[in-house]
C-alpha cells in the first residue's frame, strides 16, 4: 500500500511516499480502507520529534484521524462489519491507504457528511470535548475564550460551545479569520495583532479558556478568569514556561489544567468515544456543528499540507485525500 513515512525528525520534506506492507488487524481491531486523513498540529510535532509520547519517529506513518470503510474485522469485533463507513482516532498510521485501529475508537460517519469532513472529526472533536467540556467543565451561559479560534480546534470549539448554550470569544491573527469565527458564532473576535485581548475582554470576564499558545499569554489568561475559572492547555506554541501568583489562584479558586490525547490509554479513548457519540453526533445531525474544511491535498502531497499547517494561514481543517472519488 502507499503510505507517507517520516524519514527522520525534521521539516516537511522528511515526509515521503513509500510502499509499505498492509497492516493486519488484531482480534480487537478493524482494518480501514482509508479515503481521507486529517492533518493536525500534533502531526507536525510528531514529524519534528517533539510530540509528547511520540518516541522514535523515523519510519513512522503519521496521522491521528481517518475516514473510510471497514475492510476487515478482528475476531472480537461485534459492532462493525465489512463495508461500514467509519471515522476513527488513531495513535499514528493515518497517512496511508489502510490503517488498523481499536474498534472502540471508531464512530459512524455522520449522515450528510463527506468522507473528507468525517476525517476532520475524531482528533479535533475528541480533543475539544475532553478539554472544554470535561476538563474545563464549560456550562451553558458561561463564556469560553479560545485562542487560535480559526484553527480546526478553534472552529470546532466555537460551534460546540454555541450549541451548548455558551458565549464564545476568540483570538486570531487577521481580520478575515476573525470574521470567519464570527460567522460560526463567536461573540467577540479579537485580532491579537491589532488589539490586546485582555483589554477587550476584561470588562466581560471569562469562565473557561482553551489555550494552545502559552508563553506570555499566561498572565493575561489568569487576569481574565472569573472566580472559579478554568484555564486548559492543549499546546504551548509560544513557550511552555510561565510564572503565576499561587496566592491569587487560591483566592479566586482558579484551576489550571491541560492534556495531550495520544499518550492516553486505549480504554480512556474508548470511553471518550462513547461520550463524543452521545453528545456531539446529535449536534451534527441537528445541523449545529459541521467541520470547516480549508483545503485538501492528495496523499503524496503531505509535505505541502504540513507547510500550510505550519504557516497558520488556514481557517479550519486540512485533509489528505487518500482515495478521492470513492
């Protein structure tokens, strides 16, 4: 089968197309004939050898989410059958014509969504549901601030928070991105190159912050949180270290937390899949959430997809079309 491998840690050029053996499913796994694979920021970190829990990357096939059809089922699999249309969360291996995955980490492709759209769901939706709604405990009528609002994570968080009955503020790097976020339901959309988000939002205050930036955003984030507010990290693109006043956290009962998804156990991801299907799939069916696709690339052009991801010029998701036209 065709697959993209990481030759060695480095820039996008280390992603090369190779012929690889077709993987075989274990008893608890399914083999998916992949039609589309989502491209995510952790793929970039994995390629660079920087992603938590990635280990050695030379020879690794990246890709944390796919959509396609079930080609084969392991002996212990009872929910899925050959030909079922599924999307799935993977620890790696998505940039390929076939991928194996724990059957519990698969979800049905929602009615009305293309395979490209379905491939944009698992990594992003699992991440948002766990961090915003489980760790961040966002409630209806509370206010969520999302840094990187025009990213795949951001566009997902905006829509799901609005569907949940929450108010949303975002930061983004240009006016076009801010306008796209407003169209999705953001009440405040702040171009951080022009305005100081702390100044804009201080009169409002926020209850939950989803931060992928880190660095010097820390003090501003904490300043904006209301009493009992929650700051949730999913990345630290501008720096992993920052200072804070522990006494202020105690006085206002603030929570600082965060997570990475890939290193979590198979059982954890299976339980998260159940919650996602229960809470998010009905929002898709109701038309309240749909993944935003910025651009697709053929599998062989994975390096170009990574260049676009690293440029941060995109709004929404970047997807590889592994077998277009099925």
